[in-house]
C-alpha cells in the first residue's frame, strides 16, 4: 500500500471526479490544467492504477477511481477538521443564502454540520445583484444565484461555480383557474401576469430571467413594486395583491396558494456559488465540498432534454 499520499493529490483527484472535466476542476482549484494533470498522474503512479478514462469527449472514473473516491473524501474531511480545530483566529465567513429555504440554505446547513469548528455567518439578501455589490465591497464573502444576470464589471471581480439547475414553478392563488392542474404548461400562462420582482434592483438577475422566459409567449411581468423585505412581508403583500408568482421548486409555503411546476418546456433557474476573486478561507473550501457532494448525489446539474435555459447561462455554467 502506498504511503504518505499528499492531501493536495487527493484534492486534485476529487475535484476531477466531481467535475469529470479537467478544465473545470483546474479552475475550481485555482491551478493550471497542466499542473492538475501532473498531480493526477503522480497519484496514479503512487497507487499503481489508472483513476480516469480520458477521451476527447468525456472523462470517466475507472473502477479503481470509484473505489478510491469515498476513501479520499473521508481523508480530506478528517484533514480539514484537524486544520479547523487549530485555526482559532480565522475570521467568520459571511454567507448570503437569501432565505431559510432553498438550495443555498441547504448548502450552508450541510457545511456547518460537516465543519462545526468553523463559523459561517448567514446573511439574507434578496438577490444576487445586491449581494454581489456587497461581496465586491468586502461586506460579504459568498452568495448564490444567477451569475449570467450580473453586470460584466461585477462579474469580473468574482469567481463562481455552478451548483444547481432549479426547475421553475408558478405560485398561484388556490382558487386560480390553473391551480387544479398538477403541472402548468408554459403556454397555459399566456395572458397571465406574474410577479417577478420587477422594481427590486437587488434581484435584477431574476427579473431578467423572467423577461427572457416570457418573451414572445404573451406572459406579462407585474408592474414594478418596491423591494419587499423579509418572508413575512412578502407573504402579506402577495396575498393582499393576489399575485401569481414566478418561483422555483425551492420556495416558501404561502397559505392559500399552491406551487405548480412549469412544463413544456421545463424552465431552469441556474444557481451558482459566487465569491470574491482571490478569497481564501477554510469555510469556502468546505462549501465547495458540500456543493460537490450534493450536486453529485442529487443530480443538481442534470439538464433534462425538454428544458429551457438562456444561452448566456448555458455558456457561463457549462450547460451548453
């Protein structure tokens, strides 16, 4: 059995195993692709086995790679916990999750459980556009959302990685004519007006996604409305105005309303993790591991053949 395998080699291996793509794995680790390839080859030599099958079209794990992966994850988790136990002066990581429901909150809670000695402080911004400005100003470290909707100047100062393609839904009053359906074909929303956060500059990326989805389909966005602060106020305003709401599968429950998936096609809301360029923090490393685990386990980045995703999002998230 080989001795003294460096944790760096195992991190390189798990990154490629998660991404099944050397370029994306190298970007995730902030290393050159050639350096990553050398690390993988060095690990293969130490173990005496090929870990990946590489072709011009895809990268797949060999049986040896599949056997190594769970052991590598356990070793890295133990290594990170050891490091965290002796890093008492590390500042807290400020993580924006939007709300206490959804993909970002799942990632945060899983990460906290995995590294209890690290302090990850939750923040609750209403949208990635607003959160990105806070990250660039140094008042926030990490957020989640649709990166393709960010201004290029903001995106230039950020790093990001895809986390999930969330199927989109529509939230309807329970007495709405469409509420009795189990699924809502997109064409059935023609003539409807849906709330999509127009008027809230902090969520401009979401409104832009709605505009792209509704274009040419006869679906309208509700008129601009001031930013709604907090879950309780959102519920009050939506119920009072009897809005139908464009949403995703991860959404708060509203009394008197029903959440229905949109189909034909299935529109996707692309969620990425976003952080300040050059940020180094063990909490960020832990978030990356959680994202990799959840995305792999739950097929979060799978794109169904009957789905809809704007071309800019597909390019930025590698889903094209």
